[in-house]
């Protein structure tokens, strides 16, 4: 067996991070039929820490991607990381070996530190800062969605905003964002492939090309290599407006398997992965909790039927059965967070917009069914909102993307016409890059005041949800969220592609007042 050390073909991507751990992802170089494994080591102040060196698998079935999990780290501390892949030449490329069998056939991982250092930070390096261990009273993060790939000169434009995000996180004066979230449509598999958009991605090679192009763009690659990043899929990782029922077609079933395998390899694998093989997950930073839902692969809606009575955004609910659906897990999580942390904000990340609804959905059930957001799934919405009002879950904040029109909304809950004092919020950030504002995302297409525009939502038992939305922004942007728990507020600021705040000077940010 012989080996060759090479810089990663893609990465590193800094994934799930805590106060004492960090998950680091790479894709190795293509190596024919040879086995490929990863090697990684941490650094402090530019000095390698050989005791942290480790091997990790880069599996063929995951397109030679894999993650190194570092543990027992110091809270709130900056580390460098060097990563590479090793190509193992074997007589039988199909031979199955356990990890231990592979590792014992190699020298100690620390023996590769010198070669990793020769590759250098530019080719093989990244960095991250672990989260604080203590309960935080303030927290900042950046999020957004929808990276349309573009063609020709647009490819460079699609990458510009990620330089501004990197600078905002690592160089800007003011609250320092701790992490970055990409909340859907990180790739567009169904439009604009490598030529002129004449076909859509439906092979492993074409999905790979989409990910390599998106995550390998210079500014994006720099950002992901130096910032803890969390991702969740939306429809364009598979197909426009994807619903579960399409896998009844053999062609669509094949597309789904290829698309989700690519998603698991390039996005899900560096997430927390704390619900087994399911794609949704949760995490917290300084006792500020986040639940990231999979609102796409379990979405049940009949494309040809306008009956809302069997539409489910998060799979079917348990309804007394001895196991849980995703919506049940989310509702249980909300109750648990309220019990454990009181009224501290609780963030629900949903690629599809919770509110505001599109104006057309107010017209009737057919228009709701044709919508791709929460309006088409009243059963799921009702179960979630019923949990909020029945258990007094305060300060739920929905983080969304998708609609190419950023905005903020405040939700109030009334019982028999009286304001209950329960509050929730919705923050939408979209798009990173969308060159066709004339095609969609018009602020006039969305409800601004549900009570005035006949869009209040009946929860049941005399309860009703009302909302007011504002600060609509079509221009390409990303969003910084600054939580001030002691001050009882969340400040939301949108930034343009060049890193400047959106809107006309003096660029007043949006302030959401929390219930205390």
C-alpha cells in the first residue's frame, strides 16, 4: 500500500461547532478506484498540535466527502485547521475494510503534520472559533438563502456577496456574528447547468458540478473555510417546488435519490445530525436554541388536487401513534425550550416562509394549494401554533428564505378577540443573488397586514394569529441578526452585495421587541 498527500478538492467547510467540538468537512480529489481518506490537524497561533491529528473516511458513496470531528477543545478559542486527503493504492479497490483496519495499516496520524504544513493554509487551511460555554445574553449571526448560479459574467456576481459576508463576520466593527446559516437553495439543480441551461441536473456528475461550482467559488470557499456554517435544503437542491408524491414516478424517484445523496454528502454531513439519518436537526449557542426543519423531503401535497385537508409540510403527525413525526418533534422541542429557558428567543429555521403569505393565497384553497410556503399546509401550521398558544411558548422566531424578498413580521395571538400577550416573529432573508427582480419577489405580492387584508389564521378554540410585515427588500442581500436579551430586543439589518446596509441613508435597522 502506498500513499499520496494532496490538498482537498473542495473545502474545508467548517460545520457544526460547540464550545468544545468542531466538525470539519472536505471533499478529496478524484482518485479513480483507489481508496481515499482524510487527514486533519488543528493549530493554535499558527503552531500545529500533533496530538489532534486524525484520519477520517472519504467514502465513494458520498462522492469522496467526509468529516473530521475535533473534541475536547477550549471554549471561545480560535483554532486553525489543516486538511488533506490520502490516496491509498490497493490491489482490490472493492475490498471492504473497517476504519480500524485502515488506520492500523498507516503510520500515526501525527506523522503527516509536516506534509500538511507544506501544503499551506491557502490550499489546505481554515479556521474557526469555538462557542462560549456560558449562557449568553447577546448573540449575533448572519443568514440568507438562494444563491442563483448565473452564467458567464453572472457567475462572478453570484459570488461577490460572500466576500461581503466574510468581511462582515471577521472584520466589521460592532457585534461579531458567531456563525452563518444558508437556509435553502444553495444550488439550483433544476436550472442553468454547465452549458446554457438546456437541461437540468439528473445525474451524479451534474449534481457534483453544481456543488463544486457553488461551494468552490473563491469568496464562498473562503467564507465556508473560516466560519461555522449551518445549511438546510429547499426545492432547488432537488427540483422546483418538490413534493414527496413525485417519487411515484420512476424517473422522479431516481432524481430524488441522486439529489438527496448529493445533499447529504455536501451539506447535511457537516450538520449536527442529531436525529439519526433524518435531515432536520437542532443546536444551541450560549443557550439560544435553533431547530432547523426539513420542509422539503417530507412535504405531502397532491400536485393535482386542491384539497388542503391532507397537506403536511413536515410529514404526517403522530396522532396517537407510538412514534413521532417531524412536526411532533418540533412541537415537543418548543415546549421543552420554554420549560428549560423561559422566554428566551427560540429560532425555527424553515426554508419556506412562515409569514407573510402571498396575496394570491387569500383568494381561496386552490391558490393556497398552488403556493410553496406555509399557506398551503394549514394542518401543520395549526398544530405548531396551537402548541405555542396552549403552552405559552414566547418569542418563537422563524428564519426563512426562498421568496427573493427580505422582510420582517411580528405575530400576535388573540383569544376571543383579546390580545394574549404571546408574541412570535418572522425574519426572511433572500436572495444572495437573483438577477431577475422583475420576475418575482415584488413586495406588493405579499400581505402586509393580515387583519386588514383578510389573512388572519384561525388556530381553534377561539385562538387567532395575526401578523404585520414590513421592511420588504428585493435587492440582493444577507441579514445580520443581533439578539439583546437583557435589552429585550432583536435587531435585524440587511446588507447589500457590496456589504453596505440596504435602503436609503440613514439605514435604519428593524427592531423587534421581545416579550419578557
